[in-house]
C-alpha cells in the first residue's frame, strides 16, 4: 500500500461531511426551534448527545432556540410533595400548589441542567422563562371535554409572544433555552404552558425555518396500534384530518406542528428523541427520520 493510499483511509468521513453540504447551505442563518422533552430529558447519554447537536447547529451557522418542558421531573417532584399527577385532554391539571412545583422544576432544575450541558462547549446558552421580558403571555385555558369547558387550574393558553429578548440573544450568538411557563395577562398569576404549544408559537413568531419536536416514538404512525408504519411526510390539511383520531399525548405535538406550518414555518418535524443525534440525522442527511409536516402549498421539493 502506498503512502498516498494510506492517507485516504479517512475518506468516508469527508464523504459524510460533503453529504451535509447542501443542508448546511440551505439552513445557514436560519432559526430552528427545538422542543426538548421525553426520554431525551432523563437519559444521560441522550442529554449529552442533544447538547452536542444543538451546539453543532449553532457552530454550523444556524440559530437554534430550545424550548423545554419537564414532565418526568415534575411528576417525580409532585410525588415527593404528595401531590397527584392528573391529565385531562393531554394537559396537566395544575393546582396553585402544583404550579409552584412546576415553576421550580422547569426554571430551576431542568433549565439549569440544560444550560450547563450546552455551556460545556462554550459560553453559549442563556436560560429564560416565558415570564422574562414578556416573552410568553397567557390567559387561563379551559379545554372542551365532551362538549363542556373544564377547569384544569393554572394552565395557560398563549395570547401573545414577544421575541425581543430571544432575538437579542440570537444576534449575540447565544442559544436561548426557554422554560414553558408564562405570566397571565389577566390576573398576574404564573401559568403552566404546554411546551409543544409554546415551541410552536415561538417558532411562528420568530419566523423559524423549522420546528423540531423530540418525542418518545418514531414519528406519527399511519394506523396505530394496528401498524407501526411511520408517516414520513404530510401536508397541513392531511394532518388536520388525522387530529381527531390521535392519541391524547400526540395531540399537542401535532397541533403545534399544524400551527407552525400555517403561520410561516417552512417545516415542522416530530422526531424520535430516543435516537442519539436524531437532530443532526433529521437536518443534515438525505434520509431524515420521523414525520415532517409541510404547508399545503409545499407538497414536494422541500426537505
């Protein structure tokens, strides 16, 4: 074997980088809103891989914005306080006592850990909540169940987004990490806002290129539970028809995707957060993973 040939053993790495080139070019300078949740939040290896992915996006010229919930951590803390975890219409019933726990876990524990993981790679991440700088304003949300409005406590419906603080951070080269809690426009209370809904609203307000929602399934299934075939791509109208039949946990995620693409976001994607580096696989490879939602007028040619 010649010296020249030996030097080429790393060629596959170069080919991988070249495959990413069209996607790097396409997404350069674009804002990507990523909803961080599910198993990726509690598995140490997945958390580390997530942080690497987000930093990679930033160093590759994108502008990542992270929005997080904290379901597993909130459940654990509520248990410690002897408070019940109850869900209605896919949303957490949030008493004033539970809201104190939610706020403490999201803004205290989960956000600080995530900011710390990102900042292992440099002075990049800055944490804020929807309360900060009026980033997210909400009013009391009462879902309709069986034709009746139901009181589920301190759960907020987003009424306004102010992106000023986020845009200032992005302009400064930072990675905003946002906890999904909001101040009420009506009564001054703090409200728990579904993180999928918050991520979608922020993506639309920021004019993001992409909304990515990490979840604990491979994507949206064609005919669950009869089939585990994942729908790789569908339009807003196609998704709207499927919504009434979806499992309650998937409804806020898919409603968020629908809201995003109907309000200026180019693509919304639900991806499997259990797969290491799923964000990079989705954005920078030809195959992609998960389910992608596109606006009705964009049925082909986009990725």
